[in-house]
């Protein structure tokens, strides 16, 4: 079992550009959540996808958008990048039942210059 | 809104000793989960221990145990017989019982193990 895999592991972008991050959930998981972790902080919830729809959204601007595919993999898109978007982006997958554990990937380190 | 607070930015302990990490939270819900996650330099969040709020018995996982005080909204993690591999950032997290599985994290505590 490969667990949760994220790509790329590191990324450098310029202000104003757009970026797409990818996540493949753990085998058997149908729910994907995205978190932003600024340096020295705890992760902040961005949004969650279930059955290809956004189920819940955190306090992030519309520049942050996502998608879930029929195979449950997911993308996080960020438009018009700001320096403040520099962070570790974590993907977590779980099974739809509330009584299940979320498994995390190793994250994508995004640096905006 | 639910919030999670970890008041200890850094802690250190001697190898083989015991250390306790503190966490408090705020919620109006009566049913929820509480978690401790470990984040080593590899960056991957690893679940250490989980507590269901409706269970009075404190959760234990080998050398890791919690002290869950529901009325005080306190959820501390005790690590016994500390090992060098325990060095990491530790995050306390909260999740409601039903609905979306959004985790609310604290700011983290950096744990150093001194040999």
C-alpha cells in the first residue's frame, strides 16, 4: 500500500503565477482534504472533497480551488500567487465514515518568489 | 468556532524520562474526537493517539497516553520512556464527530530529546 502520495515535493513559483498540486489518496479512501501549513504553524484546513464535490471549505479566498477525479485523486489549484502563499501543502485522505483516521502525505513545499 | 491551543512552543526531556505536552480546546459540541499527531522532519503527519469525547477512559498506545479532562477542555499527552525517535513537532487536533472530517490543529510543540 503506497499510502497518500503528493506531487511535486518541492515547487518554486513567481508571484502572480498559477500552481497545481496533486494528491493520490490511500487505497480504499474516498475523501481528500487539503491543508496549508505556514512555517512554524499548525496546518489550516483549506477544503475537503468527497464524491467529486467540495464538501466543506475553510477560510481561504477563491484563488484556492480544487477538484476530485472519479479515481478519488485530487488537485489543489492556486491562482495569482502571493508571497504569503508560501507554505507546506498537506493532503489527507480518509474513508467517508466519520469514525476513521485521516492519513497524511508528505506534503508539497511551495515557495513563491 | 472551534479552537485548539498549545501553550508550550518548545519542550525538552532527557532520554528515558517522561514528558507531558499540554493542549486546551474550545467547542460547543458534546461529541467530538481529539488527536495527537507527530510531525518529524520528513513532514508527514503521523497519528500518535486518538480520544473519543464520549469515552471517559483515557486512551493509551504503548508509551503514549492522554489525560482527557472534558469539563476543563484539556487534553494532554504523556510520553513515557522518551526515545530519540520521539523528537518531532507534536500537534493537538480536534474534529467533530459527524459530518465533514475537518481537523482543527493547535500551533504545535517542538519536542527535543536529550541523550
